[in-house]
């Protein structure tokens, strides 16, 4: 399965995919795109020999045009699965229509709690005792797509947002590559009667 990754920042989730599943079990990361030229994800991809491209929002008249350009590039590279790994942009519906049920995202909260940005901070402010991470299909909402997999962990006493982020990171780095591998194996099925119900074999 040919995988394209979109990332805006550090790229540690991209790195986990490169380290754990790229080149194995039929998974090939063939494209990494970012909206930010300085994203460390880009240099991580280059180090792994994966083609990269920057789609800065300022270079396009609107999101639809930008996302059409991203989709066209991914299409040229025959990408079959798009992974959002810290991509801090909403995708246009036209993009999602081009990759139906083939766009997944990793989110540092137990959805539907704390969608959107600042979720780790919100979890700390709220005082939750259990936190976690979610990998879900992307739909037109903000972190509202069907959940594929989640991992939960107790919040350490006295943790601040930075501590919790550090606790959650290894969970993301385990869960996201595992879901990518499961998708490549065809082990992820969506119940046609209830598309919110996703089974991972
Ligand atoms: C992760 O916490 C992910 O859940 C969120 O953005 C962060 C990206 O981190 N969507 P990295 O760039 O993969 O290191």
C-alpha cells in the first residue's frame, strides 16, 4: 500500500511509521507533504529517501486550491492511503472525496473528548484521570471521523501538559504504525450498517 503522509511539525509520528512499517508488509511511504517549509518532518522524510513537497497556504488562493494541489501530487505518486501525522490544517471536502475512507489522523486525546487543537492542555485543565490517543478516519469535521483504534493510560499525579504529552507520545508511535500496517493487510473493516463501527482484526 502506497502511503502519503502530511505533517506540519516535528514529524515524530512520521518517523515511527518510517521506522516500524515503511518497507514492510506491503507498506511504502512514497510521499511526505507539509504546509510548513521548516517542518522537521520534511528532513526526516528526505533522510529516508522519501519524496517531499511543501504546499504553503500562502501560495494558493484558498484551501480548496491548496488541497487540490496536494491531492494531485499524491495522485501522481499513486498514493492509496493518506496519513495525517500532526498536520495542522483542515482538509477540503474535495480532497477527502478523492481518498474515500483512506485518510486517517492521529489525535492526542480519547475522542470524542477534547477534539481540535490544545487537547492535551484541555485534558489537564479538566483534570482527567485517564488520557490517551486516537487514530480515526478523517471526515469533514474536526476530529469527528469514525474511530479505528485508541490507547488509554492513567494521567500521572501532578502532570502538566508537557508531562502528559511525553506520556502520550509513545502510545501514538505504537498505535499509528500499527493501524497503517492493519490497513495495508486489509484488517480494518467498516460496518456497512453503521459506518462509525470499525473493526480491526
Ligand atoms: C501529535 O501529538 C499528534 O497527535 C497531533 O500532532 C502531534 C504531532 O507530533 N495531531 P509529531 O509532529 O508527529 O511529532
